């Protein structure tokens, strides 16, 4: 039986964190020694986006952890422990952490990401007005830019379609202007279609 089928059966086709049923997929829990059912979790799209820090943590949504923390599955327990630590400025999360038990080996695995030492802030690509940018968005330049290493001058108001986020730098995106692939600082763009701030 494939891992996906195993987890679907184990979870009864529900997210093992919030019990939602929207677009479920396998989460291979970071720093696991094995790629098997015990070291994975079956989770929904919303949980996955927030675990991978592609969305801000929705504190109300994560109240579900007070139930999922009792799972016997090591991969689910480690994921819950890491999330509770990211939410530790909430009293219910601290109370839940106090009640959770992880054996020494599982606790060492849980700590491997360093989530227990970081706050819950999420670094996202944001435009000059603070709107979140996604791969494939269209943006408008809010400043004329000279492109390094070329004679190209990208004028203010130029629309850059189908941008790509630079994975390791939330202040940069990539896009094409006049057929040339360039890196643009997010502070010089406004997401097309987003309401402007006054």
C-alpha cells in the first residue's frame, strides 16, 4: 500500500491536525529519520500553507491542536509540538505544551527545526503596500528602475506579469521586462488588483 493510501486510511480521509477535508496531502515531517507513515502526517491545504510559513498563523484555526496533540502518531505529535511552540504567546498553547509528553528521541526530533526557539512571525513576500505576493501575480512598478548590467530602464507604471518569488529572500521577486528576466525589490512594486492604501 502506498504511503498516501496508508495515511488516508489511518486518518479516515481527514486532516490529522484540524480534521478538515479540503485538499489533503502527505506532510513528510522535517528531520524525520524515516519516510514512512509513523514519520508523516496527512493534512489539509490550510494547515500545510501555515506549517510551510506561506501564510500567517491563524490562531483561531490552531485551537484544533488541543485535540490533535493526543495523537499516537509520532509525526503528528512532532508537528503539533512545533506548532504549539510557534504559538507559545497564547496561554492555551503553553498549557497544551505542559500536558504533552514526547519521549527523548521524539523530543530531539521535534527540536531539530528550531521552531521552539523562534517566534510565530512569518516572513512573506509583500509589495510596497504590505499586500502578500504569490508566484504568478502581476505587479506594477512604483518607481522607474535602471536594470544593472543593461541599458534597460523600467519605467514607473510598467506591469510585470507572472512573477516568481525568490525563495530565500522575501525582499526580491523575479519577472520579465521587455523580454529580459530581472530581479526586482518588492518595495518597488504594487500588486495589481490589490486595493491601494491611503
